[in-house]
C-alpha cells in the first residue's frame, strides 16, 4: 500500500503496534463487511465491524463483532453493566466517534469509550477492522487491538 496513513495508522505507529494496512476498491458509500472481507480475500470470521451504542446511563459503548454476526443488545448491555443499550442513529456517528458510517474504527475515536470485542477475537491469529476511512482496513494481533482500545471480550453476538 502507498504511504497513505489514516489517524488509526498514526496511533498504532506511535504506540509501536505492528499492523498491515489493506486497501479495497470502493465508491463514496460504504459496503457491508462481508463484501469487504471478500474483496480482501479474508475469512469473514476475522473481519470485524465496529458498532456504537448508547446506554441507559447516557454513556456511549463500542462493540466490535465479526462482520457476519449481529449484536445481541441484551448481552451487550450486560457486558457493560447497563440495563439496556441501543444503537446510535447514523446521523450521530460522526459527532460521537469522529468517523463516518463504514469507516468507524475502535481505534482513535474522539473519546476512549468502553469497548467490548466478541469473545472469538481472542482466539484469532489476526483481526481486521476499519482503518478509520472507507476503503481501508488494518490487520493486527487481536491482543494488540484489545490493549490499545482498553477493551474486554464478551459474548455479545446472536
């Protein structure tokens, strides 16, 4: 890949966390995660999407799951000690995270929100998430990704 760097890549460089950057063909709109996995020749179980919720307390929470999975909001709420959580509105993604829909990464959001990875992440050799811009993904060690986001793992998917 060229010398193009996203903020996510700069953060990982600063933290001396090794990663591989990947670029995939895209238009102006985001494509679904399964398509991204296919375009990159990756197993969808290793490619994760980043979803942001708001809890009963008013706090924001980040959940990172394989692209082929759906969040179980009850399990998500339990994992962060909330009575309930709900997905934030698409129009609020940039305001809350600093990213656009389809380019949301668990690394480098405006604030470090509590972050929960699906339990399968810890058993993978590598994990891929958005590099913070549509058309770009980063591949790295799940342990490094969990550490840089101060994340935890839990069963949060259906």
